[in-house]
C-alpha cells in the first residue's frame, strides 16, 4: 500500500513540476513565436536567446506588491487564484502519456491515476475552473472584474456542452470512459481524428474557448474591460490566474492528443516522446491562432457556441451512435 | 443562420489569415537591435546642430540672429557681439557671443539651417540627445561648435 502512495506522490511531484515549467516556457515560446509572426524578435535580453526570461518574469511577479482593493472580499480574493490553479493542475492526473514502463523491477503506469471514469473526471474538474474566475471577479468588487467573470462563466458553460457532446462520440466508439482504453483502440486502428473529424474540430474550438484563449479571450478583453476578471489582481495572485490559463492550454492539448490524435501512437522507440510532440504541436496552434485572429464579439461568441458547435456536435453524436449501433 | 457559401468564405478567410502569420514566422524580423546596431540614416537626416568653422579655424557664424528669428519653436537664443579687432572669433564684424538651442523645444525642422546666410549652421547625424535634467537639454555654443581643424602645413599661407 505504502509503495503505491509513494509512487503516486513521486509522479504527482513530477507532473506538477513539469506543468509549471511548461507554463513558464510556454509564455516564452508564445512571445517568441508571436514575435516572429509579427516580424519582431521577441524577448532576447535575459540569457542566451532570452532563455531566462520566464525566470526574470517570475522574480518580478513575486516581488510585486500584492494589492487587495479596499472594498474587496479579502478571503475570497486571496482564495480565487488557488481555486483557479488547482483544477488546472489536477486534471492532468488521469492523462496517460505512454504505455506502462518497468523501472526497478516495478511496472509503472505513465499516468498518476488510471481510473475507469476517466473523461468524466476531466469534465467534472474542468467545470470547477470557472469558479476561480467567477469568485475572483466577484471578490474584487469592481464592475469590470464582475463583467469579465460573468462573460467567462457564460462562455465556459456554453462551450462545455459542445465539448461534452463531441467527446461523447469518442466515448461511444471506445465503449469506455477510460482514457487508456481510448488510446489503446487508436493504437491498433485509425486515429479518432479521421472518423471523428467533426468532433475534433468542435472539441478543439470549444477547448480554446474553455481556456479563454484568443480569439475567445473575451473575459480578458483589455480594450473593453481593462483586463476582465483579474483587473484588481497583481503580483503572484495575478500570475496564478495565468498559470491556470496556460496549464489549461497544456491540458486541452493533452486531451485532444489522447482523444483524437492517438495518444502516444505510433509508439516507436520511446512512446511519451510522440505524446509530447503532439501536445507541443497543438500548443503551437494555440499560439498561431492567437497571433492571427481578432477577438470575437460577445453575441457572435454565444452564437458560435450554441447555434453552430452544439448542433454540429449533436449531429456528430447521432451519426456516431447510428454507426456504432449498426456495427 | 449564414448560408453555406458565406460560412465557407469565412473559413477561407481564417485560413488566409493563418497562412499570412505562418509565412511571417519564417521571414527575417525587421527589428533593429538598437544600442548594438545603429540605424543607417538618410544622408539629409536632420539631427543635432553644428556650428561650422572656416578652414582657418574662424567661426562661420556672424551672430546675425536670423536662425533665432526663423525658428518656429523659439528654441534658439542668440546674442551677438562685436569681434575683438586683435583676436577675431568670426570672419565678419560680429560674432555670436551666446548661441544656445533648447532641444526640448527644437522640432528639427531645419529652418535655421535654411536661414543661415553664412552656412555656419548645419545639422548632423547625431540623434542621441537624451539627458537626465531639463536644464541639460539646453546645448550651448561650446557643445555645438565644430572643433578647430588641424593645421595642415600646406595651408600655412592662410591667416590664423
């Protein structure tokens, strides 16, 4: 029993470290890639090629003054960033990044918890993320924060529906909620992106909206809301919100990889490499979209979610269900 | 609901935008690494002023104050004086005793250079004019004067 606990603790520590490092270097990659896309260079002053820029940013943010507005709810204002970051980090617990490996005569799964409800856990935890943003916006006692938080909750709840329906088709095909099972089926057959192309598109777009990334970054609209739900945040608490956003980007990319891109398939040499390459590619697409597309208007965002993605996901679900029932 | 054709057009537009950003990813950035790499200025760039001298070392400026008169920003202040007969500073009767430019006011229009009857006033390629105090941005004649040209033995027939 104890060895299981120790194993889980070690894996958790590695995953948290990896996710937070990924967050730090994702910010640098984003600034570099977006810079190049805009014919600029991007940060290159701190260390070789600006490699230590995230370290400098981190030190700066930690030492910044932590401002809590006079009328704010102090406890919730402090708690909200944590409520935002915790779900982001724990989603990764069920994501398998490779087949089990044998280390020190022990079979180790490359996943913290292989639970049979798999995706249900992901959906449940991902829904919690909205609390961090809503509480942050509400506790700040500022109209811009509250508006940003309201937009965010509406957006995240709307897109969760389409996302859930898109995933349901994949689950129907696999006959299981377990992410391991979904990957195993793709290892031997077609990647889900081919039969489930529509579902993939819906899931990825909804995933971008879920993480509040451009072009769906309305909750953070600088121009209209003066930043949105984190207007009244500074220093480390502010960076915690962004940590959550970037870790969620990694999560969505990992989930798309698992659900549609075959996880660690084709699995030669060292399977996790394939998984990480796919995740990295999807993260670059996130950045690419941000560098290209302008922000959607609020009504268009809602129309896209409810009138296009949701019916498409439903249609896809019907088609998948019919095919699964007939075969 | 938008028609199928409209939707297809919208998706095409997104693809077009994505291709633009992707192509730029592989282009050379236009950024100039400024303090290390200096820009190449056009030859007629209007930077800081300089008060020129004749080859014999005498100042070209005769203290006529036309530059100060034409200056639209009132950035130039000139006070002329009679040249000392035994030790002339300029070639004319008068010279500029005080000649200062306030670079917080100067708009680098170059009217002063146009107005100068003796071609004493020129604008150089010097553009790093930041200072720590307002007072320091007022450049005096000593700071703007061209250094005395080195004496060439071949020119020794010239006076001065």
